[in-house]
C-alpha cells in the first residue's frame, strides 16, 4: 500500500478515570515531556467512573503548552454539533491551535439512550455524522456572512451565526470500520482513526482502498487524509520499531497513538520508539523520493490552478507548505485586510534562503509577484490576481540583541511578525516601538514605508529607528544593509522598501516606555470645519508625549455627524495627561470620553490574520502642514460629498521633524497631519480629492494610497526621488519589484 507522505506524529491514548482526578492530567503532562505530539481520551459520557472528556480536554490543554489534545473519539449522539463546533473553536483559540476533533457515530446505544440520546441504526449514525461535519465546518467558516442553514434528517440549524474561527485548520478524524463510514472519511474528513485491537489482518489495506476510492471520486487526493492508529505497547523495542516503520511505509499510517496508562511505557514510547521510527521512515522516504502529502492534490484542486505558473517546478523546500486556490487553507492567505485577492500560488518560506528560492521561482513565472508580511496591506499591493505571493508570516521571530552596540534596546524582528506581537514581547522589558494604530499590521510593510503611529509625536516614525535590515535582493542575494554595509540600500529601504527587495528582518532601536494613558473621545462634529481646526491647533500645542488620531464620519442629511479620537499620552504621568487631554476635549461638544492607564501593548493588541478582503476600497492620502481654516473646510467638504465613506486624520510631527528630509527615502519632515479617505472607486473619489483636497496637501503616505498615476511618485518622495531612482537602478535594474508604487528608472 502507498505511503501517503504525511509527517509522522506520536501520541497517547489515556483512560479518563476520575478515581484519582489528577492522574490523567499528570499522564498528559508526562506525554508532553516525553516528546509526544498528541494526547487523546476516550469519550463515554454515560460512564460515571470517567471524567467528562470535554472538561478533561480543556483542563489538560490549560495544563500543557505544546501537545495537541483530542477525543478518541467524541460521542456525537450526546454532543450537539453546532455547540460542539463552537466549543472546539474556543478550545483551539485558547490553546493556541492545539486541538483536533476526533468524532464517532456512536455505540453502546442502551447507555446513550439512558443519557437522553436517540438510538440510531448504523446507517442512520453515518448520515447523522455527515450532517454534523457539514454543520461544524459551517460554524467554523466565520468569513461567510450568510447565516448557516443545514436541514438534515438528524441535525439541523436554521440560520445559525457562524464563528468563531479556530486558531488553525482543526482536523476532523473519524473512528471508522465499516464501508459507509470509510467512504464518509474519504469524502468529508481529514483522518481515519481506528484501533488496531479491533482490526483483522488486511483491514488496514481494505480500509485505505475504500477511503482512497471515495476521496478520488470526490476530487480529493487520498494524501489529504491522515491515517491514524491506536496501538498497544510491545515488549521488544526493536520489533516495535520495525512494526511501526512497516505500518508507515506499507500501510500509510502516519500517527501512532499508544493506549497505555503506564508512565514508563509512555516515556519510552516518546523518547526512544518515536525518534527511531521517524529516523527509519525518513531514511526510507529519502531513498524512495517520497512526495510530501501537502504537495499532492486531487482533481478538484488541480482544476483551479491558474495559467502562467509552473506548479511542478515549485522548489522542494517550499512545495509542502505552498498553498493553491484549491487548498482548504487558501482563504486564509488570499486576501489582505481591505483588499480581496485571487493569487494563483502562495509560498510560505521559513528562512531567508527559502525567500531567495521563492523569489527566483516567482521571477521565472509569467505572472505578477506580491510580497506580504502581516497581510494588512491597506493599499492592496501585497496580494494579486493570478500571480505568486511570497508570504513572510513564518519569519516572525522577535529577538532582543544583548551584545554589541544597542544592547538592551535594539530588537531584531522578523518582518512576518505583527506589531501587536512585537508590543507584547517588548512590554515586559519596558520597551516599545511606535507602530501604527492596530496590532494586526505586519512589521515588514510599516518598517520599510513609514510608520505614522500613536507614539509618533514622541518617538517619530517607525523607520526613524530602523538601523539595519536583512534583505533578499532582486538577483537572489541575501544581504545586510546598515550604516556600514550597503548604506545606499538602507537609505532606500526606509521609505521605499517594497521597491528594492524583500526585507526578511529589521533591527530597530526600541524606546524606554512603561504605561501610557490611552484616551477615546467622541465629539459632535456638526461644526466639522471648526472641530478639525480646534483639534489640530490643540494637537500642535500639546507636549510631544501626546499623539492623536481623528476618525470622521461621513456627513449625511438628517444624521448626526460624529468624530472619534484615539489619543495616546506616552507616559504614566496622569496629571500631565489630564491637562493635555482637557485641551483636546475643548475642540467641540464632547459626547463620550474614556481613558485608561495601560501598557502600549494593550493599545495595539495582536490582531487576527484571517482577512476577508474588506470591500476593496480605493484610498487617497495627503500630508498637510496645519489644519488651517481652508484645509479643514476642504476635508469637511469631502466628508459631506458622498465620495468617501471613511475619513481619518493622523497627527504626525514632533519627533518626526527631528530627522532631515534627505536622511532616508521618506522625505516628509515638516508636515503635522496626514489626511486619508477611503471610497468606493477612483472615479468617485479622485475628482473631489484632486480638485478640493489636494491643493492643500504637500506629499502623500505610500502605504495608504491606491492612486497609481505617475505623478504620485513625486508626491511620495519629493526631492529624494532622483536619488531613489539611482538606488533602484543599482539594486533592481529589471524592475522585479514593481507591484508597490513602482519607481521607474529612465
């Protein structure tokens, strides 16, 4: 029988006995300490000598840190599917993606009836299980805004709200033995989980054949379905290793789950048997040239491949993690925060060398190239339609540098991290980096474009503190750019990074910062022009510790117009903060005000990476010196025009003015505010912006603007553009990186 190419995993199958309530928990912790990947428990809710399995799984997940937990298998007749789906998603979120859903159709029907369940025939049980899987996956499909309706014979939902989404793609494993259950496994499940003790010789082979046939008829690859097996311990280690190796290579089993409550046996299984089997199987797979399961796809997925991409040529180091339009994980990587995407291939490198391989491969394809860090991408240039996207989310390490220059405050950050993750990592050290207003923003885009954040007047732009960068250049070299190494490249990366290479990590000087005062105000904005003027004047007169952003609602006839402020006072001097905030409060009629003392990590908490496209808006930006009467009136007129549905003003100034305009590619060092507007189309937004707002602006902010007209390059880079063209000519003469506001070289 085939080896399906799944990575091997090893686990324990423990008895949930409650005589000593903590014993199953101790054995689960021992399983983790022994290096096992998975801990499972049988589920017999009618058995008073056992813990409730779901409660036990939750307790074990909270008492461990790395091991995955699962029922083996959960008793579906006594667990309502929609509630089970939400319970599973919650446990997966709380455990950081450490849950797998093992399901069974039911058995011991007298006991199930005694607990209030409904007796089903074997055929009815399979039907009910299929309906339950549809409901569970539907609840997890949180990006689908339509209410969930499943009108099954045994399980129904009539307009259930979807969500929450689990932290990872939770696999559904079925305990199956009979042909109809095996066919359901092949068409709808992610794994087959039988027990070796209940099987006769040849059952694995016959079961695999049935599952494979059903999978192929459904357009799936049989390799998508993991083959798990509950096993009993053996006395002779060599014989045990040989048996498991054979089961992996000849019967396709990739997860071995040991049914034992003996601590010494569990420890030996994790520390001795599992590594030996992994080594033997890995060696044989290398000799055979076995293709990894993730690199195999069924007919349905293959039919969704896009033209212009040589899928068979994806480098071996990237093939297993590559995501195509037909893969279930595609929706998690296709979009960014506000822009929908339909890339033909998403590559997920884990090292700079793999980034270089991904770039070399992408250059050989006849399709667009996109590069994504956190996936926020307001302007939309980190995804595409039909192209290749190099997604850097796996390069997300956050490492304080403890030696050399900058020791203690210099932080090395992978560009695939998000700023919320960075803030959380730095808060215990009393450090912070100014980084926008939302924790879900990726490090790479912000740290190479600007970074107008809620600590900006105190500490300046994010790029002002970038002292070095690791970059993969257009020709595939992996370089470090710093003041001493390739300083021209570092100069260009700080402001136009997306044009010059793929930055895989940055070194940034963090600031000393404890708690901050975070304020949220709501104003009546009926006098929009006056509110903008007064707020702008108050911000400019405020101490540098204060940075404030204003969101203005569109002005619609018959509706009250409001403005919301997000303000940070960078410090825990509440008296000084109150004084500064009181001046802001005088900007207009105050409808609501809340203020908190909290770490900066609470202001920019980590955000969700599962983006859904966000409506595909267009965006225009402009930097202004002051919110003088004419500028404020122009922005207020835009709010009343109907051309924009979201309007924001960000304060930028203070420390950002301390840097010379030619110190880096980003030149805007005298303006105090950034105006941003989102609209439905450039045809609607551009005429009003160009005719009314733009005459008052002086420069734009690259990351927020979707206007690709050539004159925007002058607005973005000003007097620095000629030098930037020279840097572009030196580092990317073929214009490989042309998706992100392309800098043309004459």
